C-alpha cells in the first residue's frame, strides 16, 4: 500500500540553530536558511523518488519561504491554514495528517524528518516494506531520536517527537524497525552529524551549496 508522508519544516532562518557556521559555511541568517533548504531539498528529492511513496506534504509556518520545494514534487501547506494553531513539530504533523486523511481516510500516513540530506530512495522504500502496514519507526543513528514514523492504514499517526522520541514511540506501541538504512538514520542537527552525512554521500543540493561561498544580499 502506498504511503503519504508529512515533512514538517520550520522557517529556514529559524531552524537548525546548531548548524550555524557548519563545515565552515557562513553563519549569516540568509546563508543558514539556504543550508536548511538544501538539507530539505535533498530529503524531498529522495522521498518523492522512493517506491511506495504516493504523496509528500511539507507543513510549515512560512509556506512562501518553502515554495521552491514544490519543484521537487512535494506539496507545501501552511500549518495554520485550517485555522488551527497547535504549535510545535507534533502539532504540524497532526495538521498534515488531517489534510491527508481528508483526501483518503484509509491512507497509510508517515512523518519524515526534513534533515536527511544523504537519504537514499531505496532505504526509505525498504523501511516502508519492513513496516508492512504496521505503526513503526526508525530511530536515528544515536538511537534516541526518530527520523521516520509510520502509521497503519487508516490508523492514527500519534507522533511523539521531541527529546527521547525513540523511547516515546516505542512506549506508545510503535514497532522499531531493524533495517540498517544509514542514510535514513542520518539526520543532521550538528556539524558532526553533517560531516557524517557527507561521508555517506550528500544529495546534490547540499553538495552544491557547501562547495560554494555564500554571499549574503
């Protein structure tokens, strides 16, 4: 069964604060926003190409700043577009889940983090296959966070993202997936994480950005 994915994303200038100046890239707000968007672009490029993925919905509070992501085959919506202000990562995911289920109440819905610049479509497809329609998740490479959370078809996603989300998702009944999938587990929060992703093989947007000098306007 095809899966619809929700990708929550903060305004690029505000997100990923620990990455400012990562790998020698300028810490200027505009340059930082470009880096955050590059990470998201590579994530979405892989997600939209993964077998088994039907729709990819980006949910953010600044859709205009994320508009370029539509060129990658993703849909971009305002997390407050339906009048609800739930707040936070889990709130954005609930808004996205409601929008997807309004279109297809029996959809299999998942949440994918936007900071997986080395993501390979085949590894994401393998995770969907291993989940087999169950509510399941992949932990990050540290074993504490969550990079992908999947619901069963027509069942609640029930996100528990935040500190210690891997344990929280396990406690809520989600099945931890066993596949190695290093690119799916390689989320990027720190310069060390970005270096790890670089060793795995960054996608084209992040590769191109880190290979150029950012000149703020």
